[in-house]
């Protein structure tokens, strides 16, 4: 698949959802150990070694979302994401962020209690000069900020995080082969640039959720994305992104990238992963997405889409996606976006989804950040 939209999505995500947090953190300066590499990738992605961090990469992230069920049938959703970014080229109000440290780290954690309509979320961030608060190992998949951690290999992952209201401790095992997007994990994005991107679209998950001090045994299915490299791209205004897991053992990743003029970038795509793990992608123009409702955040005044009817004739897909409840807006020191657990109803099967909506709320400090 040849998809510059993948890179545009993470470029916007990293710059907005990551750099906004860095100005509040202070550390002593020290030069980066490895030069940043902006050249076009040549080597195919290799697993498990490329699950580890890449010091030459300007931006890298590890992204989990999932749907869990307790022994009594209660349903939960979760998000746990780790961002790593070299700050060599980043500025805040004209001041180079490299003066604060080598590398910035940030993580987002959210738990959805569907029965209670409860959305618990927290973030954590750090600029590291190898002082032990945060790290991302380059010889194995091992990422951590304080006691928030993710790691593993191509057989099993382990994740954990703890906030004031919730905690998660899960073991995740891929059910399907890894999806290496683009050409063996290399995703072209125009202007002679590309980066690496892969996903595990269905992972068997088991462990413990803790909500308000009460541990809950849970099992379920998760989705994992990993992307790294140089994320420079055309300016974008935001995106709508859907990760859909149907009960017939297929998955769909659909994303629409919005340009500053509000048009949808034609590089946006819909992708289907079949029961064997093979991916097929088509242009977003071959899909029909109808927004069924809107929800306005009482905290940010952002007006988000809420409910979707998606039809893709090529794959006989005709589904309605319904948020489990409206208020699943993640907020963390100037950052706001909607990332929510959803139910999927329709054909060829029912299922579950996570939907991410970015660019509907622009904080006052957005104009302070500049990436050069």
C-alpha cells in the first residue's frame, strides 16, 4: 500500500499531542548521541527488533486501544500510548527545546467503564537526559515513563500504567501476523520522504484493571500501532480515524485527513485486514461516511461528530458505529482530542471500534509551537 496519509496522521498527532506538553518540563542539557536521519528508508521492517526504539528517528510512538470484559460481563475500554520525540528541531515561542533535554517522552492512559458511563484519563511527560525517569531501549521493546511501561516481542507484550483513579496491567498476544503497512513497513508520504509503520490489529488480552481501588480481572481484544521516523508532512487540520474489529475476525482501519481548507486529503484511505492478516486498502473516496450526530464538550466547547454510518461497497461493509457514551474526551495540559470506545452494528458482522477525532478543539497555546 502506498499511503502518505499514514504519515500525515502521525505527523499531526505527534506535533500536536506531544510537543504541547514539553514546555512545562525542565532538565539539564546534553547533546544527542545519534544524528537524526531524514533519508528515505531502504531496509524492510524486521520484527521483533523494530518494535524497539530507534534513536535516529525524530518521532516514535507505541499505541494501544482495546475492549475488555470482566468475569461478571461488565465491559471496559482502554487507551495506553507512549510517545518519544527527539527535540533537536523543535521550538517553543522561538526557543529551541533542545536546551531542555535530548528527548521528550509523553504517555496517555484512559479507561472507559461502559456501565457507569465513566471516563478516567491521565497523562505523564518528561524530557530525558538519561537520568532514569524515562527511557526507550534500542536493543529490545522496553519503553517507560516512571512506572508506566510497555514492552515485549513478536509473541507477547506487557503494559502497565497507574493514575489516581485507575490502573492497568495486561498481557497481550498477537492473534494475527503483524501488518507491515506500505512496502514491508515503509510508508511513502511524498516529497521523497517516508517512515516506518506496523500494526497488530487483533491481540488477545488478559490481566487486571483497577478502578477506584478495586481490582477487576479482565479479558478481551486489543489493537496496537507502532510508527517511527521523520514525520514531516503537508499541513493538516485534523483527522477522523476508525479502528474496527468485527466478530467475523476481520478488521478495518479507516482515516480521513482534513486539510486546513477543511477538504479531505485524497491520500486518506480505508483498509481491510482479512482473517489471515492480509491488508487491502482503497481510497477514502470509495467509502461513504455519514455523521449521525454531534456532541459538544462542556470542558473545551469542542463540537465532535458522535455516531457514524459507514458503507464500503467493495467489501460489502455497511455498519453503524455508536459511542458507548459521549464524553470520552482526553485532556492533558493544553491537549484535547476525542478517543472513544464504540459499538459496531451491521454487516458483514457486529463488533467493536475505537474512534479518534483530532483537530476539533485548538488550545490557546497551539500557536506557541513551531517545528523547524
